[in-house]
């Protein structure tokens, strides 16, 4: 696979400029671009800049509103319900997370339900922000059908990812971010973009046969993680993100790669104020102890280190900020096309010559 490594800040600037050209306010555009570039830095290109083309197509079609103005449907103190009004998912989620933290400060816990939003990138980007505010962050969302219910042959269940993040004491944040399929669908799109095959355990094609072809996987059915357990967890995330929030669910939710249909996805954000339960100093001491115990176990054959959840991404982001972000050629070509269409200068210079 060939591509270029570019400075993260320049990539954010380019992405933001493209979004601004399509009517997204500058601060919002920069936040969206940063969420995508950060995913690329973490080593998750499935949720990185390859998605910008999808977002622009949805903005052009009018199914995603450039100016995001969530409406408060219910304000119950610790519990708030927002209507995202088809705005940009990252912006609706940022406002929901900030509101959840604010209510957690007042009540010990804040819960914000968001209906009729859009794809928000990687869930960990948002739960990490809650953790940075000194809270436990929990975020669920739902997506378009990706897998069949256990025992079925038709897609009705989304990957429906969820994330939990906490402060990491003297370490970086501790973060779990997973989809309930064996692999996030975006990773299959990333493999397609790179021209790579996929493991035959990720998906079955339309005839029900395991496939290594990412295109056949996208047109087929993704397999759940851990068999029936992955299906059950994903179903419940749809309950929390779609049914409970008053948003779309099951086959009513449309993915971000569809350019001309309303998303209908929902999110549920929970922030828990650590100081109200234990006190931050004591929490930090205990999480440091947990991490130390976890990392001190004897290593399995061929393993050089045990990582706590989120540690690999913490290191990758630090490296990416210093060394730049790798983009495959196809993503670079798409960004150049987007820039030309938007009348934005395409000035990505490889990091090694900056």
C-alpha cells in the first residue's frame, strides 16, 4: 500500500476548509476534521478522513444540515433529550457530551439522549473528552443494518458501537470503543480503499459463504463478535440509542455512506462525576494500581507487552502529532478532488519535507 504522511494540523485545516465551503461553521468544521484526523492517528482509518467524502455528499444532498442546532425536547435536570435535527453528528454529540458533564457536575450524573443525528466518527473521541473533564464517559449509538439477528438471514441489526472512558491516573485515559460486529464496517471500507483482502471470519457474502472480498462483504452480511453475544449486545445498544431516545432503529437507520437519505441515528451519552462517588485522588490511585497489576502479568509467547485499553491509541496519537498522519493514495486523491470541487487550495506536503 502506498500513500503519504502529512502533518496532522495541515490535514485538519484542509478538512475544515472543505467543510466550511459547504456551509459548516468554522469552529464546527475544525472539530469534525480533528475527529477524523485523530482517528487516522490512532490507526483507525476506517473512521478517519476517508469519511469526509461521505459527509460532503450528504451535505450536498441536504440530508445532513450544515448548521447544527440541536433542540431541547426535555430538560429534567440530570436527564436531557435533544433533537439533533439532522445536523452534523460530531457537533450534536459534542454538545450532548458538554451538557452531560455539566449536569454531572450538578447532580453527580448527567444523561443526554440525542435523536435524529448523524454519524459522529469514532465514539472514543467523545468519551475521551468526558474523561478529560474528570468523569466516566459512556456513549452508545446505532447504525444501519450490518448483520442478521442470530439465526436469521437478513440484515436488520447495526454494528451499534459503544465506548466507555475514564481518566487513567498517571497514565493516559483508559478507553474501550468497540462495535458489536466482529469488525467495524469501516474497516472493510478501508480495506476496499487500500485494495486489500479481508479475513474470511469478518463477513459472509450474499450467498452465505465466508468471503475475503471487501466489496462482497459490504454487499453481504457482517458477522457478530462472540456469536450470539455480539448480536445480543448490539440489539440492546439499539434499544438505548434508537428506541429509548425516540430516534430511528433497526432498518430505519441509514449509514453515512448513503448520500441521499436521512440518517435517523441516535446517541445516548452518560457522564458520571468521579468526585461524587470516590474522589479523584483516590480514583487515580486505584486506577494506577489496576493498570500496574494488569501490565505486570507474565507474558504469553511472542508478546512483548500487555496494554491497558486505550494505551495503543494514546501512544499512536503522540507519535502522530510529532511525525504526521499516513494517508493511502486513494484517500489523498479523494481529498484533492473534494478540495478542487470546493475551491480550496490543496496544499498537503509530506511531513518529511516540511
